[in-house]
């Protein structure tokens, strides 16, 4: 009775139980269940080994859609749906590159997504910046193959040459483009990824080089001799193809119309298995709901997992999901995306909701500090949830601390063996705790 009296006194004075105190016990159960779970890794192995890479428009992607929906149903999720999405359909075809002067050598390469086809033999002109390219101008670029070879800095900085370099070179009349891979250099590994061409600029052959081939070209150029490369590509963009998002839910017990959404993108590039990018993200998100169901937990609000389509070369899935919601977007409490690999989670970045939402998210983070995943900071999100965030939904992105993601990202090396089981399970635990508490709190996030 004395404790109850103290509770009444605290309530009357305006004190309330903290998020950490209220959810400590249930979070411990969620974490324990997630860290012993084997089902998530089994699902990821199936997705990687039995289905494989899943570029939008491919047979592999549609197989992944069907399997994902079936798996959600088997796990007892509610309202499992596959809303159709028209997706970009780019096909790589056969491709190659070779140095033909001043000596003959094959070049290790991987064509960039959305690049064009053709058979081009031309002199190479090399630049380390867009400023150098513009200084050369059409007179020295037209009819040439442009080599972008800036130093590796980061995905954001060096990746700019992949994202817009081919278009900028094509505008000056270049017939082809080679780039330093937008990824941490690894032996005999080239990194693909999408490139964009401005309206009115015809796509040209464009490819990333392995570090070995890049440095060989640099040595050839340093000799002062004329350097000539032949690029061959069958790449082409076909009419939009059929695709789908995949979603399932744990319906809320008291406020089912209010939604916490989490997920990643189901599509991948057409090389490797799409294990880190983003198989680990979609399966960890699904397994977070599976863990909650195993424990018999049904929060006040709905938790929805979404496997988005076409993130890699079109972002059609995220946009279609936003359009599907219409006015219901006002009921989306927060969108959480995991699209940075399944390495060791260290926390989340949050955008929107003001200081109150950040404070509440930090409080939830304390519940997962025991395995190092509790650092919540301002600034985070993801490509697929970007359309939601633009319309005011709070966004969050999982942050990891492994540091090797950009070694595997968009390469043939992005395979299941690169996923550490213990790290993966910690991601499941982090997502499950955040999702459950956000869905069960008395007050909506940010209020």
C-alpha cells in the first residue's frame, strides 16, 4: 500500500514512469529472444542462395516478392499484401573493356546501372574533378573516353563521379566513361550502381574499374603515350516492368490506425546476392516482428514491415507507397529504414519531430545500450522513406559500426557469407525494441 500511495503522490505531482523504467523488463525479453533467434539468418540464406540477386524487372525480383509474401503469411503477419509497382527495367547484357594502346590488356570492369550500350574504341582523357572536365571542354572531350580517377574519399564524395559523371561527359561529346569504383578498394573488385543522364542526353557506355585496372591505366597515361581503350556493352533500358512492394503487420490493440513502419528494399543489383544491400535490412525488419509475435506482444499501435521495390535504380517503391497512403500518411508515426548493411548496430539517426521526438528516441536507445546499439543522434533516414519524410513523417535510419559495408556494396562480393550472425541478430533486437516501444507508448512520438 505504501508503494501505491507513493505512486499516487508522484502522479499528482506530475511525475511519470520513464520509458526506460516502463519497458526495461519487456525489452530484456525481446533482446534475449532476438539474440537466440535462428530464423532470421535462415531466411536470409534462402533469399541469397535460393533466389539470389534481384534487380528490378528481373525474374529473380518477382520470385523474391512471391517468397517474401508467403514467408510473412507463414509467420502469422496480418494484412500481408503485394501492392503492384511499375519498376525501371535496365538490362546489363554482355560487357567488356580492354586497353588496346600503348599495349594490350583486358580491364576488370563492371558496367554502371542505366548506362547505355555500344562498341567504342577511343583515346582516354583523364580527369580528377568535374572542374578539370569542364576546363578541357568539348574540344578535348568529344569522341573520347573520359576516365574519372579522383582519390577514394567516401561514398558520398567519390560516388558523385558515378552518379553524374557519365552524363556530364556525354554532354561534352564523350563516347564512353570509366570511373574509379564508388567503394572501398578491394582486390579485383569493381562496384556498380546507378548513374543518371540528364533529359536530352543519350546514355553512353559507362563502367567502374577494379583498382588494379585503374592503376594500370594511370601508369600508361603517366608514360606520356597515347592511351586507347575499347568498351563493349549491350546495356539497355526496356519499358517499365511489373513489380511490387511487400508488406505485413502486427495490428495495434488500441490505435491500429497509427502506424510504425520499418523495412528496407528487396531489390538488389544484378551481381552478388544482395546480402548486405539490402537483404539483411529487409529480413532483420521482418524478423523483428517475428520475435514480437513469438513473445505474444501486441502493442497499442500497428507495426508494419515493408519490403520496398526498385530502390537501386528508380525509387519507385517508396514513391508508390506514399501514393498508396494518400491522406492516411497523417497516421504514420515514424518510418525506420535499415539500408546500411547488417553489420554491428550502434544506434539510429532521427530526422523530424523536434526536440521531443529526439529525446524520446534517446530514451528508447537506453534499452539497447547493453549491446552497444543505443546511440541516437539527429539526422537520419533512407531513400525508400524519403517520400514519407518529405510529407512530415519522422524518419530514422539504422547506423552500424562495422565499417566494411562499402567493400561489398554493389559488387559480386555482396554474398551471404559476409553477414555475421551475431551482428545480424543485434540488428533484429534493436529494431524489435524500438518498434515495440514506439508502438506501445501512451503518447505518440514527438508529443
